[in-house]
């Protein structure tokens, strides 16, 4: 970049209204900004509709020398943003991506596969033999890692696993929950890829007269205050998102200081067991 702007860009390709529902990005941004502030840098946040609009934002930023670097989130398979950023010469740090690192940019990755296996082992240990998973969009790399590990661990444990795709919204959580709980061989435990969809499923179970956790156990990804304050409190895969944001911020500063391209592993997620998971007692009512 021709001159220092003291700004680091972050473009989120998602509906703006979802930012008010999902605590994840708020905590991530807070952690990044906390570290950037130590060098008097700030985070420039831009919300767009899709990756095509995100790429256009990068081109405008590069043309106007508006940012010194960018943070890329929600990596997809064959992500079109990576080669564009390399072409534009904008330093970047990727949140997610492969554990072995990326050729172009440093990344902070999460072992989603191991966390998914841990979630399955926990539910199988409680005695569940029919497991469901409500995933995020399947083109996301972390979704595939979780889903592949979920199915593999179910097979290793000799239990049945089924996946329904969602999009992190309340509406998709409700739809997926009704689809799974309305089946003849309904799962007795369901894992959700975020807290919003899990909370929506909690409401659906109440509407259908299905007890939580007596008839179905619910486990959320992305632990939050929403999970702890629900009734019953939602069990969740807990990640210190603020600390990961700090790690991303540090990676950005290292990149701007011409540090080497490398992969950084985020702190391992842990399972926080609460009132929404228990040993199965009675099966969910079967559809007529």
C-alpha cells in the first residue's frame, strides 16, 4: 500500500440484521480492535450482501488506498476472495481455512473437526443413538469440517447421524427443528451450528410438546449469554471468541510488520454442559 492509513478493513457478507442477533462477530470485532488500538489502528467494518459485493469493496479500498490490511472471515471452498486480494496486493489475515496454513496469507484456524467429534462423543456417552445436526451453509470450510467429523464419529460410535442444512437464522433453525423432530425416527439429540438456531429449536420443541432435555437434547455452537439465559440453559461448544479476536489482531500487526506467513491455531473449544442435554428418557412423540 502506498501510505499508512491506520485502518484495517473487515467486510461481512451477511444480512445486517443478523449482526444484532449473533454475539459472535461482536466479540470477534472487540478482540481485534483491542489489539489494533495498541498501535493506534482502527477497524473499518463494511456489511454487504454477498462475496461479489465484498470483492468490489476490496477493489475500491485498494484503488483509494483506504486500508493497510483486511481480515477475511467465513472462508468457502475455492474462495474467490483470496486470489483477488493477492492480485490487489492487500495484506490480509484469514479467520479459518486449513490447519496447514495458506500459501498467500496467514490465518487463524479453529479445530472444528475435533470439536465436532467431542460433541458426538458427549451425546453418545449420555446414551443417545439417534443424532441430528443442523449445519450452516455447506460451502463454508468450517461447516464441511464439522459435518464430515460428525458423520465419521457417528459411524465410529455405531449411532445414526443425519444433517439438515441451515443458514444461521432463527427461521432456518425453526424449519430444521420441525423437519428433524417430525420424523418417525426423530433424533433424541440435535447439534446446532450457532446459538440462534438452537434457541429457535427450543421454542419449536415447546410448541410441539417435546420436553427438553427429557425427550430431546439440544446442543449449540457458539456459546453466548443467550445460551446461559435460556430455559433450560443451552449446552454449548464454548470458544473464547474475544481471545480469538485478539489473536487475529496480533496476526494483523505481525503481517503489517512483514512477519512470515503462517497458521495460528485458536484456543480449543470446550463443551459446556447445561440443562438442555441429559440422558434420553422417553422418545419424542411420533407423527401420526
